[in-house]
C-alpha cells in the first residue's frame, strides 16, 4: 500500500477531486498555502494499493495543468523607494509524493 500526497492549485482542485472520486478513489483534502506566491493550494491525501498508484497519478496529471501568470514583483531602488514590475511565473500543475505505508487500518 502507498500513501499519495498531491499538492494541486486551488484552480484545479475541483476537477481533480471530482475525477478521483469518479475513479473510485477515496481522498482527503487539506487547504494549504504555497511559500513562493503565497497562493492557495489543495493537498490531497489518498491511500491506494501499489498497482493503482500510476492510475491516481494519471488522473491528477490530466486534471492539473501548468500555466503562466503575471504577478507583481517589487525591487528596492534606494532607501525607502520601491519599484513594482510584472514578472511572468509558471503556476499550476501538481507536486506528488508517493510514500510506503507500513500499516493501514480503518476503525
């Protein structure tokens, strides 16, 4: 058995959640925040049998896409002076961790 932790953008969260549920996978959703953009994410937690790991990863990949976004960036010019300029960054997609599970119980 494996434990899958998948960090997905909030923009893709609904589609990923629906697709995993339609696929018969039980998931727990946690609201999380990314460190770089301080943007909202959803972390999905799911325990699956070893042979289902690739299927779950495929569902997540299909429903979480990378895209570019323009965000304001600030740089310091002089003491007390700041300049704001737009920066293009890649957002979305997913980060997936697959961990071994020594023991699983549902009580």
